[in-house]
């Protein structure tokens, strides 16, 4: 494995694979904001999640959140409002269907609401990972050049052993995806899902 940690001290960290991002009836689907590479991710990630669960490891889901304020109107940053003007009341709202991890990958052992690219920014992620005894992360999700990259860098500086699942991540642009993987490879390990599955299934628990 990537470190001396057994699978019980490892987690599959799923970044933002939520209904509002992936499902045709979610916020992005309704706005025709989609990519085949993103839609294909649950099928790539599921076998890793299954092996992680069967081996005693953890499945951790981070979920992008638009925090509702008065009358349920969401707090949306100026940057995001310019980039995604279609986002509206009810999208990515805690407890709602669109906010949840896609059905194919449920259940998660730990769920983290996040309001920024990094899943560590102002969240309890570092706390729960350490309380669970997790030292090694296999990271997948969306988008490679946003939430994935920011979370990976934050995990790296916190001394987690990090592996990015190259085909378990995607972006709206393949160029952005590939460039991000190249950049991340200078600080963490980047391997494909087949290599991850081989590693997990042949490691001792």
C-alpha cells in the first residue's frame, strides 16, 4: 500500500459526487451542465468502495453545501454566482435529495458538509479522520481542478498519505483534469482504479 497503514486505517474519500451534480434531475442536470466523464464516475468508484467496506476500511463522502439563510435563500459566493448563475433556492441544501451522495455509492461511513473547494476548510473532516484512526486516503470525485485538488493539498499538509484515483476523478474539461493530475503528482501518488483495487485486495488487513 501507499504506506504501512492497513486497510482499516484507510478511507476512500469521495469528493462531491452528489445528486445535484450528477443526476439528470439535479441542479446541474436541469441546467444542462454535465460531462460524460463525470457521469461515469460512480461506476468506477463503486468497486473501490465495496473493497474498502469489505476490508474494514472507511468510505467518507464530502458534500458541497449551499447553506440556507432566511426564507431558505442560499448563501452563494460572488464567484460561484457568476460561474453558475442557475443555482437557486433548494440546490445543495442540507438534508435534501440533491445534497446527498448518489445512490450507487451509498452509504458513507462519514459525511462532511463543505462550503468551499477544500473539504478541510472550516469542517470537521480532520477531526473525524483522526478520531477514526485514518492515516491513508484514496481520493476520488469532482472536479479534479477544484474540490479534489484543494482537498488533496490540504490533506497532504496534514500528513495524511494520499493517493489520487486518476480515473475516479473528472472535470468539465479533460485538459483541466489532466493538468491537475500532473500538478498533484508532484506531491502525492496518482494511480488508476485498477492499481488501487489490486493494492487493496492484496494488502493485509
